[in-house]
C-alpha cells in the first residue's frame, strides 16, 4: 500500500509541475480578455499600452533560427549525456543496467546532433 502511495505522489507531483503553470497562464489570459471585453463594451478608449500588452500575450511561434536550433540541440545533447551518466552510475551497483541506459540515451543524443546540424546548415544560408 505504501509503494502505491509513493508512486502516486511521484507521478502526481510531476504532472502538477507540468499542468499547473499552463492552467494558471490560461486563467490569467481569460481575466485579461474579460477586462478588455468589458472596457470595449462600455465604450472606453483603449490606451496603446494595454493593446500592446494584450498583443504581446498572444503565443506566436518565433521563426526558426540557427541560434535557436543550436540551443535546442545542446539541451537535447545534455539530456542524452545525462542518461549516459545515469547508466554509468547505475552500472556500479547493477552492471546489466549500463547498456540499456546508453541505448535510451541514444535517442536524445541523436535528436540533439540533428538540431546542431540544422543550426550549422542554417547558419551558412543566413
């Protein structure tokens, strides 16, 4: 029973860390939209600062760039190397765990290398 409770706490905290910021951000956007809607319906003139702030809160994806690809590639490469380090550390206690962890690490490492290659290719085009 305790093991199930501990696993529930682990997965619950991970999901809370991921879900709560998105939910709070959406609630904030809804409040801003309701305020803007009420101001427009009452016929008040909207200051330019308010409109710029409302426009800034819209999620527009930035254009891909070489520096952004390089940054993403380095992050993925770090994640993969973290899995390799974890596999080596686990290998001291359980020798059979090193190879599977390195195999898992291959995915983020190759994703990172692909992003770094894209950064190098896009840098020569710019």
